[in-house]
């Protein structure tokens, strides 16, 4: 009986319940973590899921990577490959096996590259190399497009096909560089500097096809980032596939998901432009027709509102006739009034005949005229006598009268000053002597002073 009681107090787990609860404990106890190891026992069933083990020299752990996760992996895992896996700890209930459910898988070394990528991205972002204020607009119709890429790569061929289809009139210059491997970053930076120095094109495409992080690593180098930032030509990056991002993408003026998309960004679609122009032409023609029709309707309305010119002329002529008749009546009335006033004035003038007063004024004017002639005659005689007297007085003091008595006036030839003292002259000096009639020029030979 005691044994039966003990049996009734026990909690007995089924295997399924145990595995389920252990799985819950494991999944709830560990966050997502990164595990590095070597792939072994790799299986790829038709479901598309991957099953493998990760091992190191001492241990191993089973892993499962489901199809919705492994389709984004850019490399093909193989047995013996060293990888880094981001995974959640779990338990496969069907076998009771501890396992890792893998979300992301990278080849060993990729994790270090990712860290270096993140560090450089953060550093350049702090410096402002990614700021939108530094981004340049792409030219709408570039005459020449520069391509910096491997001349033998598929990316260049894709770009050329797109440009030939969309923009056959544009010119293309290829700056050949290595796009992966040692020295590739320096070649790409040098090509950017060369394109800016030559100024042969208006826009640059920096491109290469897809690949692993290691393949694309040249485009994550700082030397390329700074060369793009220093470029005075706008740069479009078309590196890898749509899911690939590089440092060059963040610094470039525009990022394209693929090289072909980069070609579409820098080139206008001439076919679309022709269609657009045709559409605009049709719209313009339609608008012009509507506008002309509207103008015709407006003209018809104005024509209806415009009065008949002949009728208007008749109205004006009739108005002129009316005004002429009124003017004639007014003129006759004014003439009649002025005639009456004139008759009244004539009567007043006749009552004040001025003929007698005019005769008196005529006699008075004759008398005053005679008196004026007499007074003027006396005044002229007195004035002539006074002039003769003044002339005699003036002649008496005139220098000419003095000269007529035998005197002369001597002046120095240079200054024309009158010589009053012989001492002011010098022998050989030219002098001018003025007589009553004429003058002479002479030279001083001897100077004598009065005793």
C-alpha cells in the first residue's frame, strides 16, 4: 500500500513532454550567439534545408539552417570549410538532440571584415562624408559618361548595353582598373583622380559585378571613399547586387543597386523622351485647337455685339444735321441782338458829335507844334555854341597841340613807357619819337645830363 501511495505522488513525464520543456528552457536561456567551427556531415535534402555539424578539435554540435535563411548566403558551404554562424540554441524533439538553429552563415574571416566595415563606416560618417549636403546632382543630358571598372568584366558590358539602348548619342570613356585583389583600391582612387584632372566627362560610374564580401572589399577601402568625396564630378556607385552595400555606396552622390541600374541613372531614356515629346506635342496641338476654337467663339460674340457701322454713320450724320440747324438758329438770334445794340450805340454817338472838339484839338496841336520847333531851334543853337567852346578848351590842353608847337614824345621801344629822364636810358637802346605828324625809331648813342 505504501508503494502504491508513492506511485500516485510521482509526476511522470512523457518523452515528448520532457523534450519540449527542455527545448523551452534552452531557447529561453540563451540569446542569439555567434559560433565558429568547421563544417562536417553536410546534408542538403530536397526540401532545401541544410543540416551539418560544426566542430573544433574537442567538440561538435548539430546545426540546422532552413531554406528561408540559407537562400541569402552568397557562397556554397562545403565539408571542411571554416565558418562563423549566428544561431539560436535549441533542441530537435524528434531525436532529443541538442542543436543550433542557424540564421546567418559567413566564411571565417568575414566577421573580421564586417567589423572593419562597421568601424570605417562609423568613422567616415562622423567626419561627414555621407552627408546629403555634399551630394551632387547628376547632369540631365551628359555628353560623356565615364566608367571606372574592369574592362573585361560583365559589369562594363551590362552598362554599355543599357547606354546603347537608352542613350545612343552619349559618349563613353572607360577607365580600366582592377576591381578586386591587392592594389585594386589604389587603382580605383587613381582613376577617380585622373578623370577629375582630365575633365573628359560629366559623370562617373564606379561599377563591378556581384561577389562575396572579400571580392567587394576594395570598395570598402578608405582611400576610395576619400577619392569619391574629393571628386568634383558626380559619382554613381553600382557595386555588386541589390543586397550588397559598400562604403563607396554611402559616399557616392547616388547609389545604384546594380551596374545596369547605374547606367539607367546617368542616362536619359531617349525612347521615353521621344514618347514624352510626342505626347506633349499632341497635348499642345489639342490645346491650340481648343484655344483657337475659343477665340473664334469670342470673336463671333464680339461681332454680334459690335453695332452696324452704316447705321452708326447715319445716326452721327443725323446728329450733325440737328446741331447745324440749332447753330443757324442761334447765329440768327445773336445777329439780331447785336444789330439792335449797334443801332442804339449809333444814336448815342450821333448825340455826342466829336467834330467840333476835333477841330479845336487840331488847332491846339498846330500851335504846340510851332512852339516846339522854335524851342528846338534855340536849343540846338545854344548846344552848338557850347560844343565849340568845349572844343577850344580841349584843344588847348591836347598833347597834339603841344606837338604841333614843336615838341615830341619819346618812349622806350621795349616797354613803350614815356621817357621823362634821359638817365633812365642806356647807350644802344632803341627809342621811338612821336611828332605832330609821324614818328621815328632811333638808337641812343650818348646820354647827357643837365648841369
